[in-house]
């Protein structure tokens, strides 16, 4: 089953981000995420056999036990690979950046014991994916918008399953691991 580890933001933050993102130019070229699917990916695991899930849950529990809850906040929009050739639109996360990087790095290292390869293509950059461009890349004007300063608590990591569908993927929670309270 297709799986990933993520932080899911409160629904009101997800909705505010998507509403602000709709003000970007070339909106008709973007397939926006549904609010229930908006999240910050810490690690994409790919196709995982069901019998491996208990081991992953154990790693998540140990990682969460080493990190305390914290606050994070968005700080504007970005695009991959760039604003001039956008294929993915996202909200940047600057406040909480170091704590998110530490969490992702611990997760990356710890999952290595189960045979999951380290991400080697790019360094982890905390962001919340909001939409994907349909067809050819587009140029986006990423002006400062309502995506700035939307605060959210980071209290748990979610192991999620992704099932593709015609209306986009459907996510379900396989495990929720709270961060340590000290």
C-alpha cells in the first residue's frame, strides 16, 4: 500500500491556505488539493507491504518520543521547480523550520533501519503542497498573500495511506503518534 508520514494541519489553516492560494494568477491551470488532503510530508515511503506496518509504527513511536510539540507558521507561497516554471504550488513554513527539519532527519535516519532509502535528490524543505499544475509548467506571481503567518501546532506525526482515484487521492490514517510531552 502507498504510504507516507506527515503532519496534518488543522482544517481551518488548510482552508485558509487554499483560499489565499486561489488569488494566484493562472488559477485555472492548477488542480488544487482538497482541504482534507492538505498536509506537510515528512517522508514518502512508497508501496509498503502490510506486514511491514508494525515496524514502521514502532519507528514512528520512538521518533515521536524524542521530540516535543512545537508551533509552526506559514510564510508565503512557493513553487517547484521555480515560480517561472511552476509544476507544484506550496506554502512555505519558516517558523518551526528547524524543529521540522530535526523531526524529518530523525525519521529519515530511523527508517533506514527498516531498509528505507534516504532522500538523496534534495534536502528536506518544510512546505505544504496545495496544488499541481495541469499540463505544461506555468509562470506564477508569488506575491505576499494571506498565506503569511498562519500558525499551527505540531503535536503528532501521521502514518497515512494514499489511494489514488479519479477525484484525487484519498488518505486514511494508519497510525497517529503524538510527540513527547517532555
